[in-house]
C-alpha cells in the first residue's frame, strides 16, 4: 500500500462509514458558497417580504452543506433590519436546519438573499440584490492570490492558470507568480497597484508606488487591485480586490496606444548624413513610451507610424537642395526593413532668390515581434551649392490592433 505522504486527509476512506459530517466536509473549499437557484424576494405588505424556494451551499466556517427550501417563506422586515439572510450552524443533530432571518448587518458566514428598501415612512417598497451571495463558479480561473509558502518574495502575488482571447486567437496563461514585486513609495498613505494580462498574454503589474488612488485601467485586462501600505513586508489576501470580468465588452478606444509630437525649432542644418530628429513637444500620449526622441513599441501590436516634415533651402543656395527622412530601428525587430519602407525624399525649392518651404510625409505599418525602439532620422543636403535644413516636424503613432 502507498505510504501516507504529506499527512493526507481522504474523504471518504474506502470501507469507512459515511457519516453526515464526513459527507459535508467533501464540499468544503470545493463547492462555492452562495445561492445557486431561486431565493428571490417579493412584497407581501408594508412590513412583510416573501422568499421564493431556493437551493444554496452554506457554511458555518468549518462545515458545509447543500441547503434547499421547497416552499415560499414570509418574513417580517424593517428599516432597522433590512438584510434578508440565510444562517446555518453545525449542531451534529438531525435538525440542523438553516435559519431565515432579517438582520441589521450580515454575519461573516451568512448568505445574503437581498436588502429591503423602505419609504420615508418605513414601508417596504423594494429590494436591492447588489450584495447578494452569488457563487463564483469560476473562482480559480486567473484568480490572483497572496504569496504562498514556496514564494521567497512575499511582495509578489500568484496568478492561477486560465486562458483569454486575444483578437483572433486564444492564449493559455500558466499558473505563475508575478515577475516583479509590488513596492511602496514610503509615505503614510495606502497605495494601489494592478495585476493584469497584456495584449500578448503576459502577466504584468502596475506598481503601487506613488498611486494613492487606484490606477486607471486604460483598457487593460485587469485581474485584481492590490493595496499596499508602507509597513508591510508580505501581501495578504485581504489586500487583494478581485475585479475579474467574465463577460466583457470588446476592445475600446481606451486600449489604443498613441503618440503625437510637434517641433517647430530649426534643426539638422546642412547635416549631410542621416541623424536623429528632435521630436519636440509631446502633444498627446497614451502607453507609448518616448525618451530622448526614441520611441518604444510593444511586441505583437500593429502600429501606424506617420511623419510630416517641412524643410527649406538656406539663403546661400543656387539650386534646389534635397531633404530626406525615415524611421530607423535602434533595437528590436529589424525584419521590416523600416529604413527603406519609410524613406521619403524631396527637393527644397529656391525660386528667384526666395526660400520655398517644402514638405515630405510618410505612413508605414509595423507589427514588431519583440519590444522595438525606433527613431525618426533626417538628412539635409550640405553640398557647396545645395544646402537645406528641417524647419518643423510632426509625428503621429497609433496602435490599430
């Protein structure tokens, strides 16, 4: 026979008598608590509510049973006791029935059927089911949990396995801890972070540090909010707020990443070679990082890249100089040959002693297979009789997946 490895508890052991407590223990932490069927309220009169027949799974914190009523029940309710609840306590006798009560505040193991609302004169007028004990039958699917005993870093959380649909395919998410830890800025306020799945199916966090309010979801597939105080060294389950949505709307514009910049400062005067352009002032930005005029694109998203540049010859010219522009890959996915695909060229007209401003533009598309950094590069002519410079510049980037 196999050895008892890990101090096992088997319910029910073969050839043992199945008494009621052992049978009921088979449901504990397996079948979700809550009202599975029925249990709706209706008005009998100004102080009496009627509860329809119901089926539920209820616990006293140690034992758990399936409960069912087969007929309607009338219950006296009042403004002081607006909650209609089911309560059960294991007594080990045949009369271990559930109680149906009207209470001021539900106890920790009560199942809430509903909350009564009353007129200003104290007459029953309706019901609110927002606090109803509805079982979450998918409770472990992508559930965010506090760190377990195997995790060294107690400021990370664990995400249970599940799967999500991303555009036209399904991504399996493995059981895993978050890759990075939550931190706190050190102030006295509680700070809030997020656990979410990105558009590539990876588990990510928005760190809590500095966020005294819950961060905006911005179209992210958020699984949980995590509240961090400066004193803690380990995240516990009561710090995690489950916000999973099992029925969600399609992707909205809030999930779109975009960037728009403008620069009207003269730059790249007679450069004679491709050089990084200064993108200038950021006009609009959402989830596209830009630093030192270099732009970071997220892997596996489709981007529209566009630029418009105007240039002019210098006064010393005797003929029309050239002006060129292109996107260049600094790091990441260079398989798109973006430098050639996005290349534009024009002649800056010098007409009768007058400088004529000339514009060039380009629109390109890219789906980088990895995180990719790009920059806009310009070339201005510096031949003896042909010289030009960049006068102003617009950049627009938008994710369209």
